[in-house]
C-alpha cells in the first residue's frame, strides 16, 4: 500500500535526524510543530494564500481533512509540485493545531508517528502519551471493524499513513512491557491488537513469554505449540528468538529439532555465531558442561571470520555442532 503524503515527509525527517548528511531541502525535514502560528500564516501568504485563524477554521468546515483543504485553497492557484507540498505541510500543521474537535486519519497517523519517534529516541516526557495514542489506535481499529471493515485492511490503511512500521513498533513496545514487569498491560495490548497484525506468530511468541512467567510447568507445551505452528515458515529470526527462549524453558529433543530446522536458513557467519551462543547457553542451563565447552571451542575457532561472510552448507563445524546436540 502506498505511503501517504505526510508520512513520506515524516520518514524523510526521521532518516535525516539519524543521518544529517542525507541530501534534503530544509523545508522537507523541518519541525513544523515548533514553528509559531504567525510564521505559518506568513509562509502561506507568500503563495497568495492569505488567512488568519478564524478564516482557516471557517474554511475547514467545508472539508474533512487537511488534504482536502489544501486542494480547496490551491484550486484557483497555479504552482509547481514542490510549492504544493510546501503549502500542504503548512496547512497540515495549522489543521493539527486548530481543528482538534474533528479528528481525521492523517492527523492521527502523524501523532502516532510523533509518539513512536519520542518513545524510540527516549525523549518522551510522559509515558501516558504513547499509552493514550495506542488506546486511540485500538478504538479506531475496533470501531471500523465493528462497522464491517476487514480488520487487517483497516490496520493496513493506518500503517500506510505512518512513517514508522507500526506492527514492528507494537511488538517491540509490548516486549518492553513484559521485560519491564508490566504483564497485565502487555496482555491487554496483545488482546487488543493480535487480530489486526499481519505476522501473528511474533505476537503468539509474546503471549508465550507472558504465559511462561506465570506457568513455568506449562511452558514446554507453549513452546511445542509455537514450534508446531511456525517452524514451516522458515523464518530465521523467529527460530533464533524461539531457541533463545527455550534456553530457560526448553526440552532437549525439541531444542535439537528447532536447531536442525534452523541450520539450512543460516547464510551469514554472524547468524551462525548467534546460534552457537544460544546452544552454549542451553547446555549451560542443563549443567551439561562438556557439550557447552565443545560448542565454545567451535566459536573460538571461528572468531576470526567476518560477521558478514557467507556460510558454506558443507562447513564441517556445522556437522560438528549437530553431532554435539545429538550426543
């Protein structure tokens, strides 16, 4: 799905903040939220669009969103595409500030992007802001679904209006709540969003992590279900995370099975080293010191190899690892 107009500029600004050497015009990456209102109206006047607050609000009553208002204001004005985008960004910011009683999707997506950026950059001054935004996201999803819309299509339409990967953020945020000791909130978020996300297995994995905290004895069954349902996806990242989870809560036979399913997926040395580290940790937790040391020997032998070098499927140390697992 094509990314929306405001989201493109949010993405451009976020990338530029991470790497200021990226080629961009100042207006493309400017923080419009920081501009005084008088400055915004003054910039509009340069394009022969003369407004004040009351006039802007009156015009907004004729349309549903800042995109339509931009089209309305430029309907009798000829300007190139760059100038149109400059005007749009100003109109968007004025709408965000003044038209607070009529929420629209693009404004909500912009706020979601803003809150995600603050959270990821650890600049959020109040954790309730991201919590409120996610609660509003769930309300939007639920209301549209209750009205007959397809759940995943509703979610995709919101994702297309955002610069950030919303699904990945939800996973990371819920994971943070689990690690920070907020299981009830994490569970509520999982219940609220799992019917909307595309890659369900990652959220099932989060639920398994939650359940493992309260049902240690039942963890083996949880892990078995994850392996049964998702090993055929051949997702290397998922398999490695599942194996890391099994270090503390795994059966040796099942662990070996997942490793064997994972080995053909490994193409880079870095991933093989990650797998070796997980296997060493697994045997350490089982107090199988001999196997742990044998795996650590393999790791030391490969320490000189570049992390991005390609793994040869016939590498003898792959067979060596599998032999240790079967011992």
